[in-house]
C-alpha cells in the first residue's frame, strides 16, 4: 500500500493535509532516532554526575 499525500476538507472550514506513506515513514524514523539520542544523552549525563559525586566523596573522605 503506497498512499500518496491527500487533503481532507471538513464542513467547519478546517482542512487536513495527510502525509504520504514515504513521508510518514521518514518522520517516524526521525522521531525514533531523536528519542534514542535523547535517552543516550541523559544516560551519559547521569553517568558523569555519579562519577563526579564519587570523586568528591573520595576527596572529602566519605566513601
């Protein structure tokens, strides 16, 4: 099924433009990649913070 972009018109005056299958697939992949990137960045920040906390505890002597 290869759906092309199409427009839906409603009586209330609003129009919706729906993406084609190819555009939809690309958009979904983009947001999936963006989500994975965001998760990796947050994980990396937490990991660095824990390392920093450990170094501070060692310096203070509260291990």
